[in-house]
C-alpha cells in the first residue's frame, strides 16, 4: 500500500514544479487517479507526458504497490484554458 501523499512526493521529486492531485479510487491504496500539471510537459505529446509521470512512479508500479493508475496531464497554459 502506498499513500496519496507518497504518490505526490514521488511525482514532485521528478517534476518539481508540478501541481499534483491524487485520488485513491478504491480506498485500498493501490488504484489511483492522478492529475499532473507541469511546465515540463510543454512541447511534449500526451504519451511523452504520461511517460514522465510513469517514470517518476516506476518503482511503485514495478513492485505493484500501485496496481492501477489513471492519468490526466497538461501544461499550466492548457490547464487554464480548460478551466
């Protein structure tokens, strides 16, 4: 089991400017929905953005501490445009 706070910390360790929202979808600590907004996504496609986040969570994913992960990623500019 991994806490939402730990998920957020792992992402921010790789993407320090990121705004991260973590939602535990089942209450079991292994199925998460994560929204990440970062300027480091600028110029990158959606797959590349997701790869950056998966890279930050690589160890937790490989040990199955995180069993399922739903991702939403965007740049700050894109996030403001949709809000």
